[in-house]
């Protein structure tokens, strides 16, 4: 059943980021208010807060933070933030280089900046702004210079800069551009890099590196407006944390409600997580099960006899897992039996040990994949292949019992971790699918073993003999 949004009274987006350094004591951010007033615009409280960090000054009136990262959900006013910022820096006579993976984003900002300069500061223009694709630039008589470049090593090379703006950082999968662009700031007496983005995934190399060093690098102000990780995706308090423009832009909250419903029904909650909750996901591929559905199934129980064992061995034989599942009170209970690693694993030794455990627990059947688990499965007389169509059925069964809260798991962190990296692979128009790795180099043996065990435990049960 579709969860309803948990809406507080008179919601208002959070002014301060959930993750940030302490507010700076000295900042020239009020200059932005004067600029905004001149332009006839009103800054949102969250934009005010971001400017406090961007314009914080230290000794000698140089920027306290030579690097600032603003991470916030989409459609919250980043463009307005950038337009005001770039106009101010141009009026300060600074040289600005702006880039993004999608050139349309900086071009939109460039067009807005050009309109403002021509409307309010035309006398400072040394010539008309250039709009030709790949040659966009604005030059002022105070030496202010704003240009757009491609996010490549070649695009980064050129004249010196004071400001480097990198938009949609989550799309940057390497440091090549930054490595080439940062040296253009070396001659500036007061340089600053501004990164803007929403949340990323495992491939967002540059953004992930920024977040990793945020708590250790005093020169970086990392500002993240995001839903707290423990919040349910339907919790509007989380929406307010990630979308600070709620209450200031009346259309945002109803739009989020529609987006939540659409992604929930479509099974594309990873998109909602990154775009609207500004929370990191392992991959943008559709997950087999929703993380919160799985977490809601956690309980407490011990191993039971007469259950079903699912096993899985990584093709490289560096990891193997076994999961036990059984029926109890019309629900399937699940618990990790083993999760081992090796280089490679000694499957002979593992097989002997697991066989002894299975005999002690009186395991009814052992589910395996002949392509990867055959060497381990030979230690069990009651082994049954769960591959091909049977594995698709088992994958579907697993999803259904998790969604329906008909599964209870206990003490199984390896399964939980693997499910983050377990994606759903659609096969045809009938809706058939199976569980696959979300990333080729990330084994998911615990989740595969769990799927096989649950598939067996959810199948037809042996009929108990009647006693006369």
C-alpha cells in the first residue's frame, strides 16, 4: 500500500544545512542583499545561509573558505543563487570560469547574468556579451570577466581566474577537469572554487571526494541540505531538510507529493532519493527491494530446524554466503548462516563445515546456482537448482514477501549491505525480472543466497503425515 506523506503543520524548508561547519563569525554576505534589492529579487533564507559561507572572510579579508560545496535537492533556487553570486563577483572585478557536464545549465545562468549586467550595469561593459556556443563571455571595464568552458582538460586551460564554478558535480566521474582548472587560480590573491550539486551515487568521484574530506579540511565549507538517513522517504520532515525553498516557493511541496507517488508506484525510489531527498544511493539502477521496506522487516529470532538453505559463491571465488529461511507463524524468517571471504575460498573445507551445520539444523533443501555454486552444492544430497526461470520466480517471491512485511530477518548485516547493491533486471513485457549486481565489481552473494532460501521456504511445504 502506498505510504501517505507525514506532513507537519505549516511546513517551511530548513534554512540551515544538515551538514555544515559552524556559521562563520565574519562575512560580507549582506552585500548580496543590497545587490538583490537593486535587482528587485528577494533571497530565500537558505540562500542567505549559503552566502554567509561563500562570503566569509578571515585574516586579511581573504575568503575564509577557498572552497565551498553547496549540495541541495533540485529546483530549490540554485540558479538564482548563482546569478546573484556571479553578478557580485563581476562587479568586484573578478575573473570567473564556469562549467558543468551539461552545457545548457551554465548557458542558462550566463543568459540571466548577461540580462542583469545589460539592464543595470551597461556602462561597465567593454563590449556586448558574446553568446556564440563555446565562446560565451562577458567583459567589464573593471577587469571583471565571466566565461563558460567545456568540462575537459582542454576547456580548463586558458587565462588566470579568481573564481571557478563547477555545477552538477555529481556527474563528474574523474578529477581530470579540476586537476587542469585549479592551476588557473594560482595567480589570484584571493581564489575560490564553488561546487554545486544534488546528491550522488558510487560513480560520483569528485562529489564523493568532497564529502569525504569535508570534516577534515578547514579550507572547505561543505554545505548539505539533505534528508537525514534514518527518515522514511515519505516523511515530509525529510523533504523540508532537503528542499529549503518549501514554503517560499508554493509549488514545491505539491510537486514533491506527486513525484513521491509516481516514483513509489513505479519502483524508482532511487531517483526520488537523489533528486528530491538529496541522499546518496549506491547506484541509480532500480533496487530489487526498497531499503526502508527491508529495514521494516527486522526482528529477533534464533535459528530453527527443518529450514531451507540458500547458498551463493562469487564467480571469482573470493566470497561465499549461506542464508537459512523457514516458515513460522505464516511468515518467512531469515538469518545469515555464513559469509566468508578468501583468495580464493577453499570450497572443499567450506563444504565440509557447512554440511555439518546443515545436518545439525536438519535442513530440508539447499538452493544453489549450478554455474557458480556447483562445487559447494555437491556436499548436499538435498541440493536443488534455483537458476533460470526458477530464480526469476524466487526474485519475485522475495520482493513480494518483503513488500508485504511477510518476512522477518535477524542478525544479517551482510544481506542488508548486499541489497543496497542488488538491482532489478527486467526481462520482458510480462513483468518478469531477476536480481542482479548493480555494479560488476561488487559481489552480492548474501542477497542471492537469501533469495534462494526465501524462494524455497515460500514454496509448497511438505504435507505432515496424519496420525490415526
